[in-house]
C-alpha cells in the first residue's frame, strides 16, 4: 500500500525493497506503482536478465525451466534455496560409500563444492554456511516495463 501511495502522489526518489518482498506477486499487486522499484533479490526472478558470465546462470535456467514446465508458472524466488540444498546433498551422498550416517554425511558436506542458484558453495569444518560472498548471492533488481531486470 505504501508503494501505491508513493506512486499516487508522484514520489520520484528510488524506492528500494528488501529481498523478503522479492516476488512477482509484489508487482502484480502494485501494477504501475511497481515501475522503477529496486529490490535486493536472488537470481531466480531474472533468469533472462542474468549475464552469461554469471556462474549460476545455467543452474538458474535449469531450475526455472523445469519448474515452469512441471507447474505451468514461474517458481517463487525462494525455491532456489531448497534446490541448492538438494544439489548439495546429492553431491555429498555420492561421496559416501556404504550406509549414510549423520557423521559421514556431515563430513561429506564439508568437502562439497557446488555452484547452485544462490551462488557458489564450498563447505569446510569451520564453515557450515558454505555460500561464498564472492558469488554475490543477493543482486539488485529494478522493475522496468513489467519485468524484473538486473539493475545496472
């Protein structure tokens, strides 16, 4: 509602929204008031706007296309978290011979290196978050002419 009100009174300064609101539903609700809004987001909202140099682009493209083919609509932005978790688990389990236990799964995850939709993950015994800051997991988007695009 605040964004609609700002639009209605002609507020022109950049409006920046946090990633919690990063969705196509936000702009569907805002209509023309969404034009020019910036949002910190993940890549899944903008598969067509990602540069080819982005290491996560092939993963994002695959997730987006597969999801849309199966469900008939674009995935919500947060779908990439569970997708990346599945990629990480898949890589870790492949390293385990024999029965999967809590301990050998943890040890295997600590050796995983995966490029996911969120960025590049490299886990260690000291780093259980794994997501590298260099892969810039959050990007800035701008809503232009009915679409989210990577902000320049």
